[in-house]
């Protein structure tokens, strides 16, 4: 049996980012954007949720779309792109393919590279979803994270970081028909 030390007991028992929630002017429009442009997959929502919305999942993270009751909570300028503003960022394995996709679906974006060293430069694409929330796509794996202190406090998700996913046509209770939980 693994023993916990005192520092383990003081850490929050978090595992990984589960989902990001986005208010929407039009859930269907946002659903189309996140599925067609970014490859998210719509999943079923609990029947107990009695408001308009949609749940999406892919890449180990969920996006929950919620119909806005008060549009004043949404960004007023849907064309504003500032990399120094609030955004969600997704790691990308093929920046050129994603940039081509953005052009194909006529999404306005800005492109930049941070860093000068070829092996440490980070390419970034910034664009807005239909409601004006900024999204970043990057190849940030090019830059190694170096903790300033408390490196032993960093926890990487294990095999339980994503919810189990049922395959089409499978029983919700048949463990052998669910996608494996891996740390990839």
C-alpha cells in the first residue's frame, strides 16, 4: 500500500481539466463551430439539465455550451483578437493543417510565433468562436515547462483524467466496449 506524505495531504485532489463552459447567443451555431472547425464530438447531456445547451468532448477535455439568458455577459466585439486577452488554448499536432481549415471555413485569425530558437519557438493561431470568445491553437510542446519552485507539486494526469466514452451501439455498462483511459 502506497503511503502519503504530509505534502500530499495538503494538495487538492485534482486530476485534470474536465470542461470549459461557454455562454452562447445561439447554441446550434456554436455547436457547429466546435464540431466542424475544431473536431469536438457532441455527447449526451444529463436529462436533469432543463436549459438549452450542448456538451462536447474530445482531446481529453469537454466544452459545455449554455444558451445565454443575458447577452450582456457575452463579448460585445466578436472581431477583437488580442493574444493578451482571456482565451482557451488547445495543443495542436499540425499547425499548417489547422490554419488551412480556418481558411476553408472563413474564420478570421491572427498568426504569430513566440521565441526565436527553432526548437523552442511556439506557433500560435488566435480566433474567436461565434460568440466572440477567443481560442488559441498552439504547438506549445516545443517549450519545456521549468517549475520555478515546488516541482514536486506538479501532478500529471494518470489513466483517469478523462471520462469513460461509450462506443456507438454498446451497452453503457459493458466495460469492454468503452474506450480505454490512457494518458496519451
